[in-house]
């Protein structure tokens, strides 16, 4: 096979090639020349504009509300901002139901809530109209706080009645369709543990062991899945109380059963928000491991607030929370749910409301909380910007109920002698309804009864012997209060003869009621009878009483034990101290006896001095080496006779 030979390039082809190259070179030179002279200015302007645009783009702040790159996950985590939620009750300006109270909270903060927190105690096994309203409302999620059983072992699947109740709640949740909700099971379980947590000794509950708690969680979730109720995001809810930190790991239901981990963030007095929240935040971070993988879950504050604060303490706590939000101190927190409430069933109960301070008066705390609730990190730099409240249609303002309930104390009776366990009984009525009746002994809250007949069992052996004041208070849904007449009883557990018999009552005209508003002056002391009862000036407040700088165990003063004259009465009510002067005038024999009794020390000192003077006088010859005048005269006579001799 012949080898192919390469044809030589003809001279003509070479000329063409050289000619083309020459033309291209000339064209290039010509384009460059034209570019240099005709386009340099335009290109310079383009480059300057591009640089300026880049500088402006980089230096301009991001636009809030942009949804680009944001989203809500399958477990309801907003990737751009934390949710704002609330549980609300006991605001008299709104109707006494959960829906109205939550809507009133939104009215006060000027925006919709992201999460509405509702509670379902044992026996409340389906979602109600309020739950459905918030679960289906655009821009809001329901957080259902549910206790399926009282004893955790009953929820492990072995109890048919408990299983039926669980299935009922599952059907109720499934009826929401594609709407997802948050749910927790028997929240804050630590103080309900009866034993079984490793390394713990701080049990005080009776619900069961951590093993039974975890079994309840698994059974509930299995039954929900079987019923097709898969629209639930499951939340583990801790107390954040150092006493029960040892139970946290043991109570954790399991990584496969928990979608969120939440905990409380309460403060009291001058507590710091960062300290109270940071303590448990650090605990979860420090103890997270493969079995309790807290770090794999989003976290949130399920309840927070400050207990019975002064206005200044409340403002400080909410301001600290806003500052922590601004600094992003707790980046893992994806929800903040305020407990804007006072515990129901206790008219004198703990107050966590942001609109009222610990004295029950409207305060500046609301503005401080509003600044937190509308902070730029909460209102949304991204998807899920909370919707503003629509302008409400004016509606006639309903007339507010201002009529207080009436209440009478039927037992025990005035002046009766009581021993052992007694029953305090009362009768109450109201133009709307009686919400609760509370018992106070010596002006201190004791107990609440929410249904008639209103009766209270009291063990008198827990009180000191002597006279004590008893009074009942009745409350209606708008927190109007009626108070019964104060009855003074004599607790006498030491004598065994005829307990609870009628003692001789003090004359009614000899009982004097005094409070911080009662007028007194040095020249005008309060003339009091044989019995003085110190009462509060503000409904629901507690007081402490001193007489002559001595703290009394109750608010009843028996003047028969005081000497006649003017005495100083000091009253402390909600931290405000006032001083009154009372004038005591007992009958002469009692006054004389009291005078001696109260001045016993002075009399003893005088008697001792007199005794010592007499002792020194009569014993001076032995003590001081002195002799009497008679003895001195005899001695002189003897000396004279001696000289004569």
C-alpha cells in the first residue's frame, strides 16, 4: 500500500494566506484605533456606574419583610424569625373566655399572634370552638396543652377508657384537615414525678415515674397515627426549675417522638431575663447527647413573665428580653410565648399579667412588653410577617357589670370558741354569677371554692390559741368583689371541755375597724374599743400589723392586754407603710394590772435597788466595817473609864 504524500502548498495559496493575515492585522489595528478614540469615554462611564451601583447595593440595608429565602418547615419552624405566642386570662376589660382574652391581648399589642396557647385539663378530650378558630385562622397556629390522664400509667395503652379518650382527641385534631397544630402532653411534668428518676431525691408528685411518662407519650402518638391525625407537631415542655434538673433527661420521651423542646422563662422580683432563660438554655446545650439530642430540635419559651412585680420590675424584665432579642443572645429560640394571666380559681393568686403590676393596678409594663412583641426581629425580616390587626368595625360598647356579689358568713358565729377541724360556711349570690368564694383568716388568703355550697374545712390546730378574724369574699366574672362581715372566733384547742361552744361575745360597740386610710394625729388618736380589726384598703391585698414595733401574728388586737394611753399601730400594705396612733382606755383594775405587767422590769429594778439599800444599811458593820451610834457611845464611855483608872 502506497504511503500518502502531502501535497506541497502552492505559492498562490501562500499569497492568499499572507494577504488574509495582513488584512486581519490591519482590521484589528483599525478596530483598536477606533475603540481607543470612540469608546473609551463610554466604557469609562459604564465602569464608574457599575462600581457605584455595587457600592450602593452593598451599603444599603436589607428590606424587611422580604420573603426571599425564608420558609416554614414541616415542624413549623420559621427560618427567618421566632414566633410570638400567648396564653391569656383574667382581664376584666374582655369577656371571661379564652377567645376573647386572646383577642384582647392582640388588641393591646396591635398585631396578630403567631401562636395561641390553650389548656385542656384531664377530661377535656377534644378541641373546642376557640381552638378551631385560631387553628384555622390565617397566620396563627394553635398550641394545645393537653393532659390525657391523671396517672401516667393509665395512658400507656393498657387502660381502655384512657385509650378511648385519646382517640377522641385524635379525631378532633384530624378534623382540622391539613392545618397543623402544636401539642404537648402533661406539660411541666417534673413536679408531678413520684419517683424513678436517676440521681434524684426531690420528688413531690403523684402522677408516676419517668418511664410511665415516656410510655404515655408513645401510646398517644401511636394512636394518633392510627387515627390519621398526623397534623401535630409534638412539643416537650419543661419547667426550668433547678430543683428538678435531675429529671430532665429521664422525662425526655425520645428523639423520634419530640419535634420541639420548650421551657419556661419566669422571673420574680429583680431577676434577670438572661439569667433565668440562660440557665436552662445552657443546661440543654451541655447535656445534649445521642439519646437526648436536644441540639437536633428547635427550642422555644413556652411560658414566661414575671411574678407579682412592681411596675419598675416588670418594665425591667421585658426590656431585658428585648435587649436579648436585639443581641440574638439565644439564637436557638424559635418561639416566645408569654403567660399573660393570673391563675384562675384564686382571686388572690399569682399575677403574671403584662397589663397589671403586682398590686393589681394598670402599669407601664404593657408598653415595655409591646416593644418586645413588635421588635424588628419578632415582626419578621422574612416570610411570615405577622398581619396587622384590621380596623375594627365600631360596635356598641356593652355596659360593664359593676354590681358586686353579696356574701354572708353563716358559720362559725361571732365570738364562738373553736377547736379541731371546723367548717366555715357562706352563702353568695350575684346578678350575673358567682365565679368564686375565697376564705381569709387574719386577712391572709387560705382557700377558694368555685361552686355552691361554699364550705371550707379548716384545722384550727394550725393556728395559735386565741382570737382570729374570719371573712369570706365573693367574686363575679368581672372581678367585682363582695365581702362578708368579719367574724372573730376564739381558737381553744388546749381545753377539753365543750369545744366549739359559744363563748361570751365581745360587745359589738367595742369592736373598732382600722385601715391605712383611717385618720389619726398626735392630738387626735383613734379611740378604740376592746377589739381592733385591721383591714386592707385595696381588695385582695395582704397586710402586716405591728403594735408598738412588735409584729403581730394576725390582724386582730385585743386592747385589754395593753396599758391605758396612746400606742403606735404600724400597717404595711403592699409595701406601703403607714402609722396610726390609737388611744386605749381600759377599766381601772385592768389598767392597773396592765401597767404593772408592762412596766414589770422597771418595778423589779426599783425593788432590787431598795433591797440593796436596806441590806447595805443594816449590814454596814459587816460590809463597810461601820458601827451604830449607840455602839460608838459605849466605846467612848469605856475608853473614859479606862483613863480614870
